[in-house]
């Protein structure tokens, strides 16, 4: 419930109060629950982050295996495990950051190359374990994962052979630069592009750099394989280097960095990843995307630079400390201060659904404890590790035509919005609130049911009901005109109908369907 302490500044060391606690949880978890708000409101933002950074990781692979059908971990087991962890795990910050990383370091089961759902559970755990570790370690773990190896064809990438006109595969070499580390153009520390004398952005790498890095990443096959060309496929272990299939000639990669001849597959890979990791672009490039995915789509250059500085040095002389980067993202004055006019981000469909279920204490319809939501891809155009390409569900640079583009701003998540997707998302919202709730007869055994028990006692007083829903869904930021309109409408609904459920459902639906909710602020 709203308390007198709400609305404080929420600075790193100050107690938050309920509204700012809900806002922090909206940015750093899969959505606030009343129980979490009550706890976090008594802490400072820093204290809660410290607690979350120390929390043990919840892994997906063991749960995937426990949910498998027969001997096979299928897609249903993987997505059911993801939803259960997103909705119930206590290490919410780690899981939320891992999800953000899954949209940057992309692999997808929409590719025919990835046939193992168990392997995708293992890959997701690589992101979970690396969420607060060092980015250099995470980059290597991702690079050597067989899932990435198959998805971007580094697994089986053999050295060039002039006799057969075989060239090194350039797929991973290109994407590890373009999407995973340095981006297309050279960046200043604040994320702005470096320009040449004519005002054009300077490219961060060339085709020759791609070719050199492709040769650097040759010679890798399945972990445990006896030779480069032999299996068996092992989706649950890092790839293994074979020097006889590795290009051991001298190479030159990005930044005119030489790689000497005669290096092994592992030595050259390490040299290539070190070069990318130490590139000046990585801090602002990755930092800006984490800001966008957690806090706001259009961070100021100063905000990006502060996060990039945390990437460059965690305060103890260490580069790439993701725990320090996450702290910098969430404790920054722009994240914790009052929203400015262009502050905020469009809510991803997947995160909207998770928020709804967490806010309304949703549980599985049956006693199995299985959170089965198998239609997310069709209804929300999103499902974990199922983006249509390596470019994710949407681009961090997407700017819809109109006022946003005219103002030179971006709203990446709106790339998912079209007439069909908006209709499907509203249908899903309606079903969740009016069809799938505890106490209703005839619900599907596989449904996830919202629970109105905590809200029904407030239904007799629309003002109190809106206070609570404002806190849970809008972090206490409901505009006065919106509140007035909702109060007038809710007073016209018979509060005694179904014990007040009609008022609760209408209030929740109108808030969740509103433009004000669509933008997380």
C-alpha cells in the first residue's frame, strides 16, 4: 500500500519509500510484487542491489530437465522453465540482466542450426552466470558455446584452402564486432559517433578486419570431439580447438592489431577476444544497450559516459566488471531522479505480461507448479531465445516515423508494434484479467491465473483501489487527469458485483491498456 514515505528521491543510500521501490523493481526485475515493494521500500537502492548481486543464481537447465517430456527437453520444457524462473525466482536482478543479455548476445531456436532445447537452456545459464561477472569471460563463454558456434557457423569453421577455394567463414567474426562488442562506428566515451572532416561517422572496422578475424576463429568443433570433423554433437560443453584445422598464418584484425604466425586456435582466439574487449567502443556500446533495456531508451550522453567509465574501471582497476556496470546503470541520477520529458522506454510485450502476472500474484491453474505459456511467440511476437534473427526482436536504434524520429529519438521496442501485434497483445491482456483468474470455474488446466484476493477488499473505495494499482503498475506515477477519469468511471460500477471483482478487473485493464502504462518511466 502507499505510505507516507513514498515519493522520496530514492538516492543510492536513502530509504526508498514504496513508489520509488516499485520504480526500481520495474527497472531491475520482471515486475514488482507487493511483498517485494514492502521489503525494498525499507532499504536503499544500493542496499537492495548489494543484496541482489550476492544472491545465488537460479539455473534453467536443472528445471528444464525436471519438466521434460520423456527423455527429451523440448521447447515447452524450456519456455515453462523460463516463465517459472522469471515469475518466482528470488534472484530477480540477475535474471532480468540475463534476459537483457539474451537480446544482445543473441542465439535463436528459429534457426534450423539449433536443434537442442537442452543446449539452449545451458546457453541461457551461461548468461545467468555471466550477468554479474566480467564481460571478457562472458564473451569467451558465449564465443565457445556450441549454440553460438552453430548459430553463427564458427563451429566447423576450417582454415582457408586455396586448392578448393575455401575461405574462412565470416559470419561470427562480423556479428561479434557489429552486435556483441564494438558496433559499426567509432564511438566517443559518451556513445556519440566519432566523425571525419566531412561530418561522416568513422567505421569501427573494415572488410579486411572481418576476414582477419574470421581466420582467427578457425579450428573449432564440438567439445569432446576426437577430431575436427568428427562428433558426437555435445550441446552442453564449450567447443574444442583443433590446431590442424586452424589458420596459423599471421593475421591483422581490428585496430590494425597483428596476430603473429604459429599461434594455436586457443591462443589466437584469446588474442582476438582481448583486442575486441579492450576496444574503446565496448563500454559505451554495451553500456548504452543495458541502459536502454533496463531504464530508458534515450539516455543522455553524460549517463552513457558514466556507465562506460564503470565498464572501463570498476573503481579497483578492473575493466569489464558487469556488476559495476549494472550498479552504474541503476544508481545513476537519471535512473533514480524524477523523469524528464524524454525519459523512459516502451515496455516489451514479454515484460508487460511478466509484470502483470507478478503484480497480481499469478499461479498455475493446476497443482503441478508448471507455468505454461506456450503461445507467447504468436501472441506477443516474443519468446525467450526465439528472435527472428541475430538482430534480436528489435533494433536498439529503431525510431518510428513521426514525432519520435523528428526529435531524433529512438523507441526500440515499438519495432514490434503493428496493427496485428497490438490486437493480439490486447486479447492476451483481456484473457489474463477476465478469463484466467483464481476462483473462476472452467479455466484451462494449463492457464496461469491472476489472484485478486489482495485487491478485492479495496474495491469498495475506488480511490484506495487506484492507489494500489498505481503503485503496482505505474510506480505511483499516475497522472492526475488519468486518475480523475478512472475514478469517475469506477464509481459507476456496482461495487457489490462479484465481491468487487468487476471494479478490480476494469481498473487493472484500463491501466494496463493505457498509453501511460505503455511507457515505463
